[in-house]
């Protein structure tokens, strides 16, 4: 199923993200994760290309295809272009089409340190146009409520986002954020500039001090005061911090749902237990909004 259709049919689309194993790790571990995640009945599952270039297009496509054929859940494959040639992207599109993958999240991707190879795409908008010209895919793209780390200001970042959407994007998914006010302000600015596609809020539950330190260093996301107090209070109490982190994410999502957010995209980090605990609180609310009942 096309993810664009899900947004047409539902007031709220509740989805998950997983990542492929690193090149030297067995893919069976991710299959075990999916065996648990599918029981939570997400609207769709996205499969990343692998953080820091650690994944591969074959594993991404393999997993995306498996999710749909094995569990009947729509999937979306991430596709990055920063270090790719046109021929390589063409081959990836052919592979995804052969596997029956209908949805692509088109990303520029992070530049990999030490990799001198330069691709033929500078911006995600170029990749989106390339995909649109060569295949019948539903295309999603990323957006950044706090601004992309390489943007000079929020206004120019939004202009670039509008360019991506105009190239043929059906929906957007945000980078993780911890302050909902940033999301609401971003959504308002996007509407004013003419971005009308659904925007799904990307949420990552934080369950350890080490994890949140890494998140901040990689994404540049700011830590709001309430979360900073949690970190300070439970810095030496990992068990309590984990619980507080889960409750923070649950509260963040519930507030987003109360304020008519079109989608919640949970960055699962391949952790079924965390996803289960979040979903226990969030899913009944999503179903109520969508007018669905679980018997």
C-alpha cells in the first residue's frame, strides 16, 4: 500500500522505523525484532539505509520487502544519494521495484568521513526529481523542526524544504526533537510558505544518559528544561532514568496527538520492549482518533 493512501484514510498515522544490521552482523537479528514489532500493528515501517553508511541498499530493500510480504504491513525504504552515482541510484530503484517496494524516503544522507568519492547529487531535491522521472514510487522526505545542521537560518531551510516538496514529495517525517513547541512553530511556518503535505513527527524515546548524549552530538537537537531536569535528577540512576525517559516520550506524543499532529513516527532503535511500552499508552489514543476499536 502507498503511504500517501494511509494519510488519506487516517487522521493519524502511527509508524515505526528500524535499521538494518551493520555489514558484519547477521540480518536474522532484525527479523527477530520485526517478529515482535509487527504485533504492535504500526501503519507502516520504514527501513533506514544504515547510520553512517553502515547499511546497504540490498539489506534495506530486503527488509522492506519482507515486512510487506511476511506481515502485510506497508514499508518504506530509505535511499540516500550523497556518495552515489546516477547509475547506482538507478540500480537501487530497479532493485526496490523488483522487490515490490512502493515507497521511498529520499534523503541526501550524511557524508561519510574518509570517503572521498563524490556522488552526482548535491541535494535531496535532485534525488526526488530523479526518482519521480524513473519510477512509480510514493516519495517521502525528511524535515527539521530546529533547522538542518548545515542551514544558515530557519527561513532558508524552509525554502529548501519547499523545493523538495514541489519536486514530488507526498509526506514529510521530522528529525527527532524533544520540544514540541519547536514542532508546532515549524508546522505553522511550513503552512505559511505553502507546504500542505502531511507532516509526521519523529520521536525517539531516550532510555540512557549515553544515548541522549550521542543523539545530541549527532543531531544537534536541543534539550528543553524539563528533560534537562530529568537528566540531572537521574544521572546516577539508570533504572529510574529509563522509566522517566519513556514517560517523557509518552507525554510528548500524547501532547502532539492532542494538537492534531498527522503522524507519529517512532524511532524504535530496533528495541521491541521500548516500542511496546510506548505503544501501550499511545496506541489507544491513536485508535480513538481514527475511530477504530480493538476487540
